[in-house]
C-alpha cells in the first residue's frame, strides 16, 4: 500500500530502450517525471499521445531500483517528430501493483503538461488523462471515446448492491474493495492501532463478559483509570450530567444536535397542561403563550415506535419512543420541563416532571438520552453521513470521468469512505458487531428504522440551512452547532460556486453535461432508490442547483460528520449520561424508581466498556489528517481553481479564528465545527 509521505526522494533516470534510441532523432527529447508511491514498482513502459492520437515511441522503464516511500523516476523519450499537445500517457506493465501520484511531461519546445493520477496502477494497460478539467461536451471525439471507455471500465468495478433491507445501496465488494478506495498503509496502521490501544490505554479487557450491574454512579469512574479527563468537556459532563441544564444543552451542542425543534403546537399524543408545568415557566406566561413566544421546544422519538428491542446473550434490552418538552428559561438555557416515555398517553405512560422525586426524573431523562443514543448512532451518524457519502462516492466513480471538474472537486471528500464503511459493516452493524451488543434495537429493528428514515430522506434534508429552518431553530439561544454550521456551509457554498462558474458559463452547460446528469440520476435511482425522483433529483437544470447539490455532498462528508462523530467520547464516555442500553422496562408509574432500579437499568460492566472503548477509538484523528480545504493531492491544474482554493482556505481560517474567540468566552467551548478540526471526508 502506498503512503502519503513524500520526503526522501531519490532520482532514477531511465533512457529509452536500445532499439528506440537507435531509430530516434535525439534532438527531440521529451522529459517525463513520474512520481510514485515507491512500493512495488517494476518494469513498465510509457507512451505519450497527443490530441490527434499520434503517439511517441514506446519507452521501457527497466526495473527502477529504490525502496522506501515516494520516489521520482525521470524518463527521457526520444522522437523523430514533435507531437502536438500531450493529452494522454499510456502505462503498460505485467502483473504489478504500484501507486502513481502524478506525471509531468516537458516537450522539446518547452511546453509542460501535468497528469495528476493519485491511483493504483494494477492493470496491464492504464491511460492517464492530462490534468485540465473539461466537461464531456467540450472534448474532442477522440477524448470523448477515451473517457467513455474509462467509465465503462469503472462501472464493472463499482457495482451497486443492497446489502441489508431498508439501507441505501452500497458498493458490491464483498471480498475486497478496489485498491483506489482502500485505506493506505498509514491510515490502516492508525485505525488498527486505535482499536488496539483502547484496551491497553483504558484497560477495558478487565470487564469482558462481566454482566453484573454497577453498584453506584461513582463506580463508573473506574473505567477512567488510565484516562485523564482533566480540562476536557468530558470532565464537565461527569460533574454535571444529571443537571437539567446539561441535559438540555446536549440537544443543542451534543453529539445529536438535530432532534430538537421549535414546538408550535403540542401534539395530542402528549397532553401536557399548563397546570403541570407552570412552576417551571419563568416569565409569568401560560404554556400556550410561551409556545406563541417561541420559548418551547420538543424532541420526539416517534421514529422508534414499535421497533423490536434487542437481546444480547441472556440479557433482554428495552426500547421506547419518548417525547421531551423543553423550555428556554430567562437565562437562555434550554431545560426539560416534561417527559413522556411513550407515544401513547394514559395511566401506564405518565408525564414525568422536574418536581417528581429525584430518581423518577433522573430515570426519565436517562430514557430520553438512551433513545437518542440509538437514533444518533444509526440515523444521524451512520446513515446520514457514512452511508449517504458512500452513495455519492459510488455514483461518482461510476458516472464522472477523471477529467470532469466535479470528479476532481469531490474526490478529496470521499477519501477512505468506502473503506471505513466496510469496517463499520464488519465491526459495528454485523450480527457480531459492537452495535449488536450495545444497542437497544435488534438487528431486524435496525433494518426497519433505516427503511422508515429512507422514506423521508431528501436532498433538502442534507442542506444545512434548510434543516435549521425546517426545525424552526433559527433563533434558538446558544445553538453553536447552528452558528458554526451556517458559517461553514456558506464558505463551502461560495467555494463550490466559484469552481462551478469556472467550468459552466451558463445553465445550458449544466443541462448538456451528460456525466453530471447521469451522476445525479445514479444517486437517486440506484443509491437512494427513489424511482420517481421525488426526494433526490434525477436531473439538474441550473448552476445554482448544481452548486447546492455539491455543497450538500461536501458539507455532510466533512462538517456534518465532524459535528456528530468527534464528540462521542465527550458525551457517551460517561455512561449514565447517555446509556446505550436499558435493561429494565420504562416505568409505568411514578414513585417506583430507586438507585438500585436505575443501576439495574443502566448498561452492565461489559457493555459500558464496549461503548466507551468504541467511542474513544472512533474519535481519534489520523496522525496526518487532511482537514477541510487541505488538498495535498492536487487534481486540479488550472490556476483559476488554485486561486479559488486559496480563497477557500482563507475564509476557513477566518471561521476558525472566529470560533476560537467565541469559545474563549464560554465555560464549555464548542469545537466540533472549527475548520481545523473537520476532516475532509468520512474516514473514521
């Protein structure tokens, strides 16, 4: 596997084969520089082709002798006649796998051509296209045929398959992913080390197969024996997890900041009255008036209603679909004021209130957070970032050829996504995966949940400003996820618009772009399986539509994933704060809960360690992480796009500085959407 390191280059100068040299006019020399991953390179040949399909002498590169990391190979190709503009480089080899980063060609007349590749060479013949981005309608017939051949080849490799009922389609690669989408050596090492270190660093192995309950809340601190929590958000969670303020704050800035919405009308299934909550309302208004003023919010987990609960070994878990009412108090704190632990009101489903006894209220909040844990893991995180990003990636490889500007724009933002999803399917959501052990929802229930969500998933629901507006959260106080997300969305949107305008000078150009139209059609028709195109478009008409579409792809792969992934250890590491499973049924009447009942409800020792270990491993950044706007693999060669990237980075730096200044004034800073902490893609 190649590594991204580029230091310690060595230079191997390769002359043409003897026969070629004898027949060549040595006054015409093409200087070719090949930058490789440095591992596995053996004999190969180079041929240059111009726009008229004229070719240079086929030149052998004989056994370059080097080891280590990235290496430069200098090749001199002799010719009797100067070619036109070089548009293709043909590599031929026998039974070899090596990584080609890019190729540079300098002609006898001094012209320079760049051929970015950043792909594995694993076929007997590979064609690499010159780096200028071009729309398919702007190519010559010769180059149109070449890019069509490339796509036909890719479609044989990147095939759709529906691996589980209810899930979106994914890549059909049961045994082994294509080399170009596998982890590289460095990433694989980091990923394996994180999962290995978790048991050493946190000493979680000592709780394996320990199915007894913890004795009290202090016992949960034993998990942190070898982990320093001082001066971290986790320390604040450990101290204040049971306060109503911390409970409410998580709906805004925790791991799942997308479930809360403004309450404009109390649903009939949640019969909260003013008399019930008047003691918690601080402005002297009725509940109805507080709703009209926009001070009441709601989190409804109806999506979980009726799903079958999980059972792990001999332990039965329980599942419910709670509803939580929240209030913006005079301190601009969002706090809970009423909780119902089912979708059906009645004597066996009481409405719990802050003035109920300590353990009743504590347990009610735990049930809400436990339900949220399941929705976060499977919907907010897995489906809406990981799996949806893979849909876009598969369609990209199938429908966008290498010279397409949208291919070049998107490829940094799908890096390692198929690979991490393959790991997730094995380690997390398989029958033996960690989710089967630590989730309230059974395997069949997970399939049903995905099917329910997929029916409502739309492109608009992936557009950040639209989601904030749809939930009525434009003015919610201290909603840093919204504030930072809006800034990031705007910066990405401006960058995408700049790139789109470089290559599309009219809406007609978008409509006539057969590759982009097949791309969005593939996403909708096959990946999402929206046969009518009601939820995901199957055709784009304007530059504005294309810009919004691509902004959604990039934002959800980078910013949205960062927002819902990298806080998992902060918020889920302290098990009582967000129990992954509940081992006792939800209470059907008040006054029955006590400390023992709560401890017997919370995850046991084994599950607790599994949750904490997984959360820790999945929130580690890679050693050489590529953060938003960092594009070391430069697929674009045009100066206009390079200037757009500089502008993009400058704006991202400004957002980073703004967030840093804001956080310096806060007791608990919100960092998940700071651009310097947002990886380019879903890769962990």
